[in-house]
C-alpha cells in the first residue's frame, strides 16, 4: 500500500476514488457506473508528484500574496519555497513563479469565464495554480477535485483567454506576460561552507563532482560556482553542510568578526543564515542570542538553526527594541549584528519582486514607507549602541537607498561618538564605499546591484574604549579617561619600585 504525504487541512487529500476517477477522465476514460469507480487505477509517480507540488505551490502562493498585499512579507519567494518543509522544491518553485507570471491573465480569465462558485473562491490560490496548468502547463497530469472541476470547464477558460488576448491586441499569453517581466540577472552561485559540519576542502571535493568550484578569496569559507548551478537537492545542502547564501549577505557576519568566547546578539535574526554564519565563525563556542519578533519567521529561524547543527544559539521570541541592555542576559553582550527590516531595493531581482502583483518598475519606492523604515532603523541602531559591554556593532541592509543607509548612520554618529564608538572599514580591500555625504562615509561599505548583482550596505562601529559604559554621560567620559591615565601612571611607578627593590635584594 502506498502511503501519501500529509498536507495541511486547507488542501485535504481527496478520497482515493475521486483521484481514480480524475485520472480516468484525464486519460480519456470517463467513468461509467459503479464498476468504473471501483476500478483500482494506480497513480504514476509523475501524477502523484504533480498533485502534491500543486498543493505545496498553493500554500506558498497564499503566503506570498498575503505578504504582498499587506506589505509585510514573511519571506521571499525563494526562501519560502526552499524551506525544509517543502519536499518537491524544484516543481513547487516553477509552479509558483509561472503562476505569478500569468496571474493577471489567470484572474481575468476566471472572472470572465464565470466558472467559480463560493466553494472554490475559498481556495483561490489552489485554483490559480490549477488554472495555470490547465491553460499553460501540464493539463495531462490533473488529479484531484479542483483539477477535475477546472478541466471540465477548459473550453470556457480558453474562450475567455482568447477574448482577453484580442482585447489586449496580442497574439499569445506569453507576449502579454512579457510586458511585466524583467531580464534574468545572471550571477555566480555562491555557497557558504558550514564549518560546524564540514571543512572547506571536503566541500570543494564533493561539490566539484557537480560543477566547477572556486574559493571566493574575500569572505572566509565562501565558494563560487557557475550561474544557475542547481544545488537545492544536493546532499550537502539538504544536510546543512553548506548554505546557499549570496556573497554580500555572507559579508555581514564576517564584518562583525566576533571572538569565539563572546556573547553575541543577532537583533533581527530570521531567516537565520547570518545567525548560523556567526555560530560557524565562533567555532560553535560562546553564546548567540537570536532575537526575532515575527512568529512565522521564528519557525523558519528554528529550522535554519537545526539544519546548521549549531548548539551555541539561544532563540528569543521578542522585540529587540524592548530588550533592557542592563538586564543580566544582555549586559554582557560584546557584539551585535543589526540587519533590520528594509525596503529590499538592492535584491529585487534576486527576490523575484517583479513577479508580485504590487510591483511597478517605474516606482522608485513609496516615500512614506521609506521614511517609516528609516525611523525604525535609527531607533534600532541607537538601541544597539546602548548595550553597556558591546564592543562591535554591524548595521546592514539590502537597500540601495541613501535614506536607509548613509542617512541612518549620519544621524546616529554623534550618539555613537559620545559613547566611545568610531566607524571602521570592513574588508579594507573592497573598493565600493559609502556615498560621500558626510565625513567618515569612506568607512562604509556598499555592494552594487549591477556590478555585484546585489545591493547591500554595511556599517561597522567599534568602541574605542570598551570599558566606557553607556550610562556615562559625555562630560564624564573625559574624567574617566583622565582617571585611567593616572591609574596607568601609578601602576608604572609601582612596577618600577618593585623592580628597584628586587635589584637591591640582589645587591645584598
């Protein structure tokens, strides 16, 4: 007996008889009486795979569309599809992307064909997926209730499609969909070796059987493979020995550079790639607090941590801005990675934003939204600098906008200076630096969305005198420094006195 995977209640598994009848209809054998229903028709692996891929794709599509409409996405299309819970990643990814590509057409066709009743309107995402397959995809592998319902109405759907194309004065749906597409961005496939599980040379040896592999040369443990190298089902990816992570994203944790025995805070942690990178850089030692407010993203964070095998990460479900820096769990934090919510304008092509209904290539980002993001980013950075024992803070975004990058740093810089911090240049050999809008911007790091295929921003703050705590007001800092100079001078005198006494003892 074949045991089929269990899926969420929103898309229940249909009775075996319905699947059998659907298969019979697709194969050109309409059921005729009880004998047809009772006939056992074994599903092929392709039919079973298509059935479940459509339901996985519908679940992902629902989350994508809900996040897009509310402008509060819980993840990118890729991050949602390639989560550990999705089994048939390749087929699911293709279905989600293609359905989004044709979604305006699909919605128009369904409305004008008038084939949906209340029951199917409650499962719209699955209907969208199935309609794509009926009109543009693999209609021959249609198994399940929605598939059966829509395949019987294929003529009405095709008629509505032809009328829509005539109205738009195009020859095919591909021509119409192409108006909303952007060219693919070809960039190398980067993978970061999880040194908690595997050494770099072993990773090169195993990945080299699949494609040409090179070391990055800038980011430790980062490897580069040819563009479009598909590694999603590779054993090293599946078991967490390597993570598919872009170069710019991998630069963030490396820029923080925590010591192995430090206590570190990742302030906005999900989906967790940077968090587990920190764990690897620390050799699994010390302690990392991974803070995440969003409950859905928290689930993904836990999955990433479990996959990495990191044992030095403590997950905290809470608001970073509400953490009290003087509370015992946080008063010993030595390094903070702050990668807060941002516009994501530097990774729109990689995130496939052009497929989303809200995408407008002519839109340069809503000014009100950018101002709200920048306001939150300033609060978060100021809060990160207030932790009393913190020595290093990295502020990073995947945005190209000055308002989220240089302007945030410039507004917080006076506070940072008063607390004993100064800007430092991460990756000194990197030649793309901050926009020259204030003195010190040459210490900031940028990656270019065209040249580097991703637009990231990194600012590194280092405390010049780690012993100067946040509670010391600016006027006391000079007094503290003066007192410490006297203490060091007295210690030197004391040391000389002891040496003189030792020499006297030798003389006598």
